[in-house]
């Protein structure tokens, strides 16, 4: 079920992504700035479990999932920044921007579309709450966004692979890896492979 909080969370996800993409496109955002953002976010997460931080407390109350608020406040946004930093460092600028577009548009719209109109269980993972319509919508949205920066075949295959990877449970030592980390890395890697070998 799609709650107001989840809708707001996904809209914030898109807005933050669009801002980061524009800053990176115009060479305003550097890897060092992203790293500082991650460090500040991590420290704020630790502090927010003990005290109410002005501003941050508003975002946590209105956009954070309740189960994460207790365990790791701001987890999604911190991993979002980590995913962006990794693609900035690992890939050429056009692929990095395309991977960010898949994360910004594909990931968010797959959640919104799947939760609002989805009915078909996802055959990539039958146990997942993410429905097939959401995966399809995320692939289309991610591909269209990525195609602003890379050729469409790269964009489509990168977005499709990322949306499938989002559905599949990827664990590391029993801990589920965050989608905000998986989606841009898979998208960027597939785009790079398509460019190199096809």
C-alpha cells in the first residue's frame, strides 16, 4: 500500500537525485563534496538517535521509514550518496550521469508505480513486495533518463539490469544490500560492458 509518507519519500528521492545530477553535470559537485556529505550524514544519523537535530528531525519524521528510524536513521539517503560517489569515481562522466538517472527516476518510479497499480508478482523474485509493473515502469523511466547521456541501447540495458537487480535479494554476510547502492552500480557496469563489447 502506498502511504503519503512513501509518496513524499520517493518525491524527495527524485528531487535530491535531480539536484545532484545537475551539480555534477555542471562540474559543481565533486567526489570530495560527496564524501563530506556521507561523513556528515553518518554523524547526523548517530546523533539523531540520541538528540533531536533541528531540520533533520523534520525530514526523519516525514520521510523516513519507521523501521529504519529506530535502527539506522537516514540510511536510504546515506546509501544514495554512497552510490552516487561510487559511480562518479568508477565510470566516465556520461555513464555516471546515466547511472544516476536510473537511480533517480527508475528506482523511485518503480516503487510508486508498482505500489499504486501493480498486481503481477515479480518472476525475478516471487517473494518480493516489488511487483512486475513497477519493474517495467522503472526500466522505462530509467532508460529515458539515462538516454539523455548515453546511447539508447546502453541506457535501456543498463536500466533493465538495474531494475532486475533491485528486485533480486542481494545479501552480504546476511545483510541485505541497499537498493541505492545496487541500482547505480549495476546500471553503470552494464552500460560500460555494452559500450566495450557490443
